[in-house]
C-alpha cells in the first residue's frame, strides 16, 4: 500500500479537521491492517499449489479484502465524514 499525503481536513470536502489523537488512531488502524495483510501474503507463499490448497488461497484473498474493508470502516468511524460522502 502506498502512503497517502497527510491532510489537514480543510482540503478534503466532506471531512472535518482531525485532532492529532484521531490521526494517530487512524494510523494505528492502518498499520495493523498492513501487518495483517502482510502476514496473509506470507502465508499464501507457504501454501502449496495443489487443487485442495487453492481453496485456502481463495480464503486468504477474502480475508485480505475483508481486512481492507474493516480498516476503511474503522477510519470512517474516526473521521466521521458527512453523510453524503
């Protein structure tokens, strides 16, 4: 994942200015998400490519998708964007 440029809240429409604590919390969520996804990707490399193991790979892909969604939801809970965002 690439690093996004810091925002002060005044340049992104629909978002309020975040406190340092809120920014820190969002960064913690993102760091945990990156760690989890990296661990999943390491595990994919450990899985053999037999027909039975392809199901495990599909579950890993689903777990990565779900982690990204969970991180997004947690960040939105902190940022609390406008209802129409």
